[in-house]
């Protein structure tokens, strides 16, 4: 295809865990085109071996996150026109995660840290009990609500310089999840969660740089959740929480 | 790298240092404005338990605070972990303690 004003010059990272390099593709520019549209076009029209991951295409599933011009983004909701540099755009796999192939990263370390942070619900009732009533204006519920809409896209994790410097660090998403459970009155293991996030690699390693909140596509603030965890673990240490 | 205990220790030492730094700055400004000589300053500090306690506390707080901070920097930048990181942190803390307390003793007691 001829390279003209209606063509995008797209650099796509190709490779695997052992390394790789950027490969250039010319893709026709279209109105309201997203980065995911560009990747799909390349895979369907030029190179069917291009590996990437997506599912819902509407910003709900959190599976299509990639690095676009060096910044982590949800590609299905990122318009090409908003990130284009001249006619160029660079697409790479998310930072801080092992690459499986091309643009697809291995999410195992990311979700393993959710488990390490006790980011799992610990029920106290059975299906035979009455449903617990939680007031939407209860302060703890308000705190949990502010953090609960995470779609597990790992954009915050990829943007976090602390994760890059300290691979043991649980990361913003896992700690944000832990914070929602700390504030869930129906969760039965609040102290276990506080203990889990206080270990090596826990919430106290956060440098409060705030990349997580800057890049979160759902406009959540994991840094606020982590500050809450620091506060509650400290209170707990002094026997006041 | 940072556990809850180290995090609290670093925050508590910061709380201790804050008023001591303000006190030290106020003292320096007072000493310079009044035109006190080194001899005059030493005459006031020699044998003074309050000044020994003031600067001794500061040295202890700085040693703990800085060692924890350096631990994080070394851990993230050089990827040191485990016993090596513990030994380095403790060695730096000990160095600051010895150097700082030696200076405090020189000015107040010796």
C-alpha cells in the first residue's frame, strides 16, 4: 500500500520473552479509529501471526491494554487521532509483565499478587442467611465504592515505577482490591488482609508518585486506596484499628 | 523491602526530627546574628546534658531514618535483597550513629 496522508505509520513490537524489535506497518487511517482497530487490521490484512489480546471492545473486560507511544492505555477506547504523533504511532506490550508473544503479556504475576494481597472475598454468611444490609452512605461503603470499578486491565501496574524497581511489590491494582475488602463490612478477614498488605512488597513500598491514578482508564485512584491501607495498617499496629 | 515496622519506624523518626531541625535552624540563626565565636559556642555546649540530649536524639533519628531510606533506594536501584540488604542497611545505620554520636560527644562532653 502506498504511504500517503491517509495512511498511518504504525510501529508494532514483535517478539517474545527472549526479546524482539519494532516492525513497521502502513495502515489506512479511518474516522473514529481506535488503536485496537489498527492492531486488528494489521492482524487480519497483513500478518495473521500477530499476537494480542482483546474481548469486549467496549472498555469493560480490561484485556486489551497495551503501551501506546510509551504510555499504558486501553486500546479499544483510545482514539488514534488523540495519540498520533504526526502520522506515527508506536504500539508495544504492557510494561512490568512478561511478554508471551508480540503484544500479549502474561498476566499470571499480576493476578498472583491479588491473591497474595488477600484480594479475595472472605464470606461470613451462607446462602441460607438473610442478605446483609449495607447502607450506601456508610463511610466504609463510600470508600469501597470509590475503588470498586476496577476492570483488572493492569494499566496501573504497567505505569507503576515502584513495580519496575521492586518486582516483589504487590502493585496498585491488588492493593486497591484489598482496600475495597478492608471496607467491606461483609468480609470476615479484615485483619488478615491488613497483615497481607504489610509484608515485604506490601502497601508501605508505594512512593506515592500517582502514575496509577493518572493512567487508570476508569479514573480510579489506587494511590488513595494505598494511602488508606497505610493508615489502617498503622492504626492496627498501635491497636487502634 | 519496606514492611509495616520499617515504615512506622521511618515515619516516627521523621516526626522526631522535624522539631529538632527547626530548633537547630533557630539556634544557628541566633548564634550567627549574635556574633558568637566558636569558642563562645563551645563554652555553652561543653558539659551541657540538654544539648547532648538534643543533638544525640537527632543523630539517632537521622541514623534510623536515613538507613531505611537508603535501603529502599539500594533495593530498587541495585536489586539487592534479603540478608545483603539487611546487612547494608544496618552497617549504614551504625556508621551514621558512630560518626554522629562522636561529633555530639566532642562538642558537648569531651
